[in-house]
């Protein structure tokens, strides 16, 4: 990743491009039937990276949309993808499909020791630790399994733990802002910038304007994930990349 990366996102469910409201599978909007065309349009607009989420896999623990991910990887874009990764075999299947970085969500929360071994085996540049979070009381909780289950570990426990074990990339979404076009939670990203400055932070969830991208950068993020705002034309990818 460069000093600051603008990364368009495609969420996959049933092979289609969708978005969920606050991670709720019952609140889905379908945007396109062919994610390949959307991916190619992002590549033509100048995106270096693409973020793919297998929403089916996130709940099932299988790589349900692997064939779609493989076909998108053929576009030549650098891809980070996740959803459904539970075992090292899943890493190999995604790498073999052309994925450059694998995003680890539920498994990073539930089995950090295993993920630490993967960091040693594959290198910190090949893995993104995704600690998507929701404020519950006085703690940043870590829902898993497609944000349907809440784990006992917290963001403030696991983020430093991974930093100490050599992780490089951290993706963090404030779930309550995801798909809401309410702007990034800048306080959350400033907090992470102070607590784990060695991690390259990717901000996700809520972007609505170009000013939000600039604000995330100023808050210490090293990249932003753009989903609904691009799909609904609030700005173009070219404009976002110019930030």
C-alpha cells in the first residue's frame, strides 16, 4: 500500500454486488448482478487495489464466492479479499485465485494464535487483520461471523496484541456507521493511531463525501475503503483518487 490508498469495495452475496445496512443481512440493497463489470470499471478509473468481501462466506465459513473472486482477480488489479477464511487451506485457495492480501475477520478474533502463525508463515504484507467493532457500553466489542455474534475479546485487547506479533495492516469498521453515510468515526481512528501507530490503518464504514476521505487521512488512516458512496454516485472514484 502506498502512503495513502483509496480502495473501492465490492461486497458479494449470491454472486451479486450488494450492501448491507449496519451489517444486517436482512437489510440488503442489490446494486449489480455482475461484479466483474463493476471491478473492471474501477480498474479503468485508476484504482490500484480492490477490496472484496464474501458476505456468504463470512456467515457460512466457506469461500462461497471464490469463483467470482478468481474471475475479478484476472483483471490485473491488486486484490484484498476476505469472508469465510477459517483454515490455512483457505489462505492458499485465495492466494491461488490471485488475491494479493487475505482479510482475516472472525478467525482473527476467535483464534489469534493461529493467525499469528500465519503471519510468520506468509508474511505481514499478505494478511490484513480486520477488527470490525461496535461500541457496547464502555468497550469496543468485536462481532464476528458476519457481525452476527459478539466475542469476549475487545478491540483494545487484540489490536495491540497483533501489533506486537508483527501484523502490518489493520482494517477497522465502526459497524454502526457501515452503509449509513454518516461519515467515518474519526475518534475511533485517532484512538487506534495512538494505541497501535505501527499498524497501517484502513478506515471503513460511513464515508459520504470527499471531505470524509481527507478527514480519515488527517486522523491517521493509511487508506480508506469506499463502498456505498461510490455505488450511489456521491462522488466518482477518480475524484476520490485525486484526494
